C-alpha cells in the first residue's frame, strides 16, 4: 500500500502492505538491507469495506492500528529507520518493480494517506480529524450590498427586498413568490446552501436545477401542510409531485442552514448539517443543470441570507491540477474546506487559514458553527484571515465551509493577476481540536494553485 523501498540496491526504509490472508504487514529496516529488517504482522484482518490502517514506530515498539484500535500484536525493537533514497510509492509492491513481476498492484482503493514525522499516540490516532480543501467555480451573495441585483423575480412580483442589515426579505404580499439567480447555470453537479428563517405563515423553499420560474426542484420547509420537510419537483408550476416521502419536522421561526447537493440525478438535502433526503430521481429531466433561488407561499414572511453555490469537482478528490484564469479578467471561485471526524467525538474544533491579499472574499457558508473573515496589514489591504468555529465533531461526521472569492481588482480596476504564471488562492488551512481535555492540531492543507494565462 505504502512503500519507501528498493530491494535492488539495498534501499529499504519502510513498507506497509497486506498479506495474502488480508493481515496488515509493517516492515522497517535500519540499514536498508534484508538482514536488518524488522517485521510486524497484525493479528486482525481487514475486509472489503473501507478500513483505516495506521502503523507507528516510536523508537522502541512497532504497532499497528485498525480502525483506531491497536492490534494485539506488536514488536519491541530499537532501530533507526533507514532514510534511504528510494522513491515513496503508493499502491504497488516495490519487489514487483525490481523483478518485473506482474501483477504487483494493490487491488482496491487507497485514500487519505498521511505520513507523520513522529509516532502518534493511541489517542491521537483515535481522535485524529481529517482536513482537506479544493476549489471550483461558484458564487456567493450575502446581500450586504443592500440589493438583490442579479436575481430575477416573477414578472410583477414586488414582494422582495433587502433589509438594512443585509438580508433578503419576502413580505408575503404575493401568492407563490419565486426568485431565481442564473437559470442558465451550466454546472452539472453543484451544492447550494443558504440560511433561512420563517417569520410567519406556511413556509419557504430552496429552489434548485431551475430551468425557469415554473420548472424546478424545491426543498421545502413546510409549516402549512403538517409541519414537515418536503422534496418536490414542479413541472409547469404549480403542477408537480413529491420526489420522496415527506419528513416530519418541528417547524419554528429560528434561522436554519439548508443545503442541497446534486450529483447527476442523485439529490441530497440537509438542514443544520443533518441529511433528511437522499434520493435518486430516475425521472429527472435532461439536461441536469439549472439555476437556484427561493420561493415562499402566500402570506408567508420569510428571510434568506448567506447564499453559496459551488460547482462540484469532476471527482470526489477535488482539484489537483491548477485551473486557469485569463490575466485581467475578474473571475469567481468557491473554496471548500472540509473536516471529518475520526473514530471518537472531539470538541472545540477551530479551523483557521489565510486567503491571498490579491483576492476578494465575497462570502462564507458554514454547514455548522460560525465563520468570520477579516483583512490584516496596512490599511487592512493585506491577506484575509478566515476563522471557522466548528464546535463539536462526531466520529466520522463531516462539516464544510465554502469560501467564495474573486480575483481582486487593483487600483486601476484591473485583475490583480497581471503576470502569467502560478498563483495561490490560499495559504493552507489547519484545525485545532480537543480530545479528553488535551488539545491537538492537524497538519496544514496544501495551498491551492491557480494559473494566470495571457489572452
């Protein structure tokens, strides 16, 4: 699975692999030779489901952990692991490369590989959270500019406004008001999230994959028909049908964070971080694209804020190669930071990172907790500092922060990336958290590159 190892020239350092009966094998060598090799094979085995494997050596003992639990077998030895010059390899047994044997590749999936510069304790492995980041196209609107320009209501609908504190408001004076942004959105897969609250009346909804004001999907916070959440598809509004059975829910007038994730014809809906719908709509109309927006019912007074839309990457592993932006062109991006809990609950999770001074931060959307951004430097024109107070994170639980940024403008109203080449959107993100009253810190994510090109 993981190897820094070359048998041909005695450059053996360490190797983590599986035996033919699916036990975990950990090898380490002090001089790079076979004669100085130390071997530990686990008592436990792994199956076909996702399994977390960790191997540690603290200078005296080799240990293996499977899904956060220390294996019964361990080896006591005092060596210094050979530094060596062999390349670090994943998913292939180096002996097969040396001798030209086939097949020598790991038959399975490997993800979330981390190599530490010290041996983690049992508590660190059990509680260790994962932090990762990537970016895609996207946009945000927090309505702090005092208007809803770029949004389009149904013709003749004057029930929408923006309050003095920067919140999109509907006064309930129109029957079935609907408002959209970018009905021509070409993102095939995307996430759409926003904060919303029902002040009075029957309900509100997030609209997504909208072809126009009359054809769309609707994730509904519905007080009018039995205190429930509803996933509905309208074809020629108001005609439509439920996509999934309704879910009972305690409706109130508090702010809630709603999120929709659409991948192909699969739809997932969340409220305050809890998934309430996860369905595949086999009758979804083509093309699987469309804009986003909001709707309410007649006599419903509701408010919306902190809109974030992020196109999902072509695969779940995010953007590895830098995307491009033309020099001199303003472009908008959505940076996603995700934290995932380990094998036990942790508390006091706080994520912090920086966004480049040559970018403009246009909005933040946190699936849980609260997030803030501020500028530092002379005249507050330096880098942006992002702080996300996640709070508690359960075992295996995920939380996301979407940061909408735009390539900023210099004093001449031109895009800051005036030179072709690689630039970086951020300075990396890391998290602190506490487990059993001890505080830990994650490693920092890699910076996200973007390439400015001449036009």
